[in-house]
């Protein structure tokens, strides 16, 4: 064999493999320069040979060499893996492998996310796959001549005697010199350590790394003393080096892979894997306990592994969950304490504590108000939030800022350590949402283009505020929230929450002798019981309404109007139509005698007309019912009461189906359902679905009818609307 061929054979295996994969002029030229011969010699070397990665061994045989002699031992200092199978991050693993391939230009890839989410485990898993591919000539996986691992981690998850604990590392300081030392030790290049001058040392490191394809991992960047020097060093490395950075800080200037907590399915998979593969005799978790463990750990892998390790120490399941969620526990210290300490005394600390008060992800304005930063500009507050996002404590989605449930538990404990701030923040929290409810709630004239959409987006937070006020016995503010929110709560189907806070108000109003509020809320809550239709609920509604009517002298005629209306509705659902008409006459008399603005008076008279139309429909007098519902629709549109117009449209569609006017029914249902869905009026959506089922049945499309009916049945069951559900079930029996 010629001296040129021998030099080619001894060249860095990654350079040879690159030429084998891509037999291009550029690769041949690079190989020629690497071995010190002409490109023509390299071209002759490959001539007549199938240039494929999979034929590497055949090529070596043609050269008369053993391929093991060509592939030198891969140098690496990877830490030992603490697991047998990598669980839960398969998608991220595949992406990282692709980014490390020579086909991808990115020299630096960051893996970022909250502490304990699995950044280091992902980097090590991928590094081991690359090591195996490099040692065994495996296809489709990036190969390297050296893999160097450096870590600035201050705490580790440690396994001793089968029990998992979180312990500090021996390392107290980490900087660029630690990385240089790891490179020198792994590559066995003492010339690096021999250099004293900084510029000469950096040059020696570059020369050493340029000799082979290297994968360099820098773990836990956020704890490095001089991050900027390290990043500058990584940016200037030769093209032969690919770098992975793991960090809690998001570095958007690089190609990145962001890790969040595991979803439920992957968390359960990890839990089951840990239970099966670790030597933890006697641990057996039920399906329900596994789900509770997922919820308690928020899907953070390190918390899951730690919890199962603690179970092996004969701890009870409840004790372990409390330990994981405790702000004074080891997991909290590992995941949160370091960040919290660094934020104290800064505006970001106030924002973080304010965020924990919200049940659901809030918008920026709400956070600023609760944190007491209303005087700051919106852009300044967003900068604070971006910092929290960069250190992986906060995530943003659809302009809302979120924290993990487990992190929230730790922050609430942090909040409790600042009682003055917490008291003031909660006062601001209540005030902000009360003002929000006043602006977006109130009397319902929807659906319209926007409807109560803003309210719905904040509903979880609003319910949380109301319930907190109730626990504080804040009767005044719960009453204030009720007056703005009881109508949208009904429209959006939040019936159980509505009844829960109304029950509280009724009892508190009785204790205080506030009979005006008592009558108002008793009348209002009766409506939900009427819509639930069961004999028990109708009895509750009847008792409430009779009590309200007895106390009607405490309220004005406008409130008496509502009592009469609800009593009429109670008789309608009980099919007592004559009694219903008597109460409707009484209601109309009350409305005409009350002092109210003209638009509102038309609205109340429209409800009377609507109830009369319902009675005619149930009596199968469809002609009269149609005439009245058309009048309802006209009057409602005149005063822009779009919700009642939408209701009437649904009834008119049902009448059109009965009368065989199919095209009219289709048009009414198409436009009516679209408006109901746009405004998320759950009860009305389900009613429209029933009407569509009747329409498809009339057209002979039984399968389509069944699909519509089944959707409606699920919806009515969710709301607890027994009578409607029974009617749909009866309809389904005819669709055979």
C-alpha cells in the first residue's frame, strides 16, 4: 500500500467518514489537506469504490487494513448513566441528534428549561448514542472522535443504598479554566496545561480541538461564574467542534431545545419504568396514586424519581407527596431556592410572588397591578417577566404568563414570608378583578361579536377571587362580584359554581338581615334549579321562590318582576300552563307599573312574550308560537338583545322542521348555531345540536341525526339538565 494511502487510512476517522458519505470535491480536498497529499491522489484512492457509509469496512479491506485499526479509540469522560432506559424525551432526543449531524450548520445547541426537567439526562443520553455510533460504525447517528463533558452543577441527585437523595457537589466554583482542564484530560493533551499565558492557552485549546471531531457538553451554564467568557469561547471554536449547553436560562441566540414538564402519559410511563427497573421491593402504586404522583410533581422528572426513591425508604405515599411539595424540602431547594434567593429585593421578586396568587395564567396588566407596579410602563413589566421566562420560572402562551403547579406551591410559601406584601397584593388582586368584572360583565345583552369572551378567558381567576373573598368572610365584595357575574355564569354553563357562591351569599344575607340581597339572590339561584328539572330541584326552586315572594316588600318592582317570571317558568316546566299564564299576566302588570328606562322595559316585556310563545309551542299550537317567536326576535333585535334573538331563532327552526319547511330550518340553524358557538353559550349550543338532529331525521339522514343527538346528550349531561337529556335519549331511540 502506498504511503499516501496509509496516511489517508490513519486520518481522523470523522474526516474519512465525511468523505465517504459525501464524495464531493470539497470533502476530497479537505481529506487531501488533512493527510498532506494531492486531491488527485485522494480521488484515485476512492476511484472504482462504492462510496457509501455502510461500505466503510469493505473500503478498509481493499486497503488491506483492519477497520478497527483505522478507528482509534474514542476519547470521552462521560459520567455513568444512572438509568437503564431513557424515558419520556424521545422527540427531543431525535431533534438533538439531527442538530448534531454534520448536515446541520449549528455549532452550538442549548437545552434549556426549569431545574430537574431532564436537561442533563437528555444531553448525556444523546452523547452516549453518539459514542456507541462512533465506536461501532453505526449509520444515521452523528459520530465524533472525542466527547467531553463538563458540569457546573452545584447539586446532584444521588443514589446510595437504593435511596435517592439530593446532595451538593464538591465543586464550589466553575469557570473557563475548568473546561480547559476537562479538554486537556480527555484528549490527553498536556500542552494545554503547560501553557500559562491566557492567549497561548486559548490557542493551544483551539489547536487540540481542531485535530478531531469533538462533542463538547457544558452542563448547568447558569451557575458558571463568568458565563460571557464561556459563551465567547464556545462561539470561537473550530468547525470540528459541536457544543451542547444545558441551562435554566433561555438563550434564544442559539438553536435551542426547550424542555417543559412531562405530559401526563409520559409521566406515568416514567413512574411505571422507575417502579419496574429499580430494586425497590414492596412498592406498589395504584393507578390513582400514580396519577396523584404525576399531579403532585407537575410532571417534573427529577421530582418523580425522587418521590419513588423516598417511597423505597418506607415513607407513606402522603408523606412523600407532602415532602415533594414542601417549600422547605429538598426538591424545592434543588429546583427553586437558588433562583428565589437571587431575585429577592428586585421587582421580579414581587412579580413572581404576585403570579402565585393567580389560579390561571394572567395577562401582563393584571400581574403589574397585583405586584404594585402600576406606575411602571408595560414594556418595563414585560422585561421583568421576560427575565423570569429566561430563567425558566415563567412561560408565556397567548400573551398569558404561567408557572408550573409545583413551582406555584413553592412561591406561595415564599409569599407567606412577606405578609405585608401579601395582604396588599391580595387587596389589589380583588380590586383589579372587581373592576374587570364591572367593565366586562353586568346585564347580558349578548351574544354579540365579542359577547363575554374577555370574561370567559378570566373565569378561573374570577372564581378563585370570589372563593377567596368568601373564605375571608368578605360579604361586600362577594356581593359585588355576584351582581356583575351571575348572568354570564348562567350563559357559559358555570351553574355549579354559580349556585355554590349564591348559597354562601344567601346564608350570609340571612345572618346579616340583608333581605334585599337575600330576595335577589334567592330569586336568581332558583333559575338554575328550574333548569335542572329533577323533582328534587324543582321542589327547591319552588320553596325559594315562595320565600322570595313572601319577602317581596323588601325589594322594588324590578326585582318583583324577576320573582314572578321565575314562578311562571316553574309552572311551565311542570306543564301547568294555566298557572303559568296567571303569573305572566302578573309579571306584565308589574313591569308596566315599574319605573325603568324604555329599552330595559322592552327587554322585560320580551321575556313575557317569550314565555307565552313557549307555552303555545308545548301545547303544539305552532302557528301561534311562530308568530310570537318572530315578535320576540324582532323586539330583541330592536333593543340589541342578541341572546334572546338567538334563542327565538332556535325555536323558529324547530317550528320550521315540524311544518316541513326544511330549507328555512337549515338557514335558521346554520346562522344561529354559528352565533351560539362564537359566544360559547353552552346550553344554547346543545339546544341547536338537538334541532340539527331533528332536521337530519326529517331529511332521512339517521346517522347524521344520531351524531348530532349524541353531542347534545353529552352536553346536557355535563350541565346536569335532566329533562333535556331525557328528551334527547328518547329521540335517539327513534334513530334506528
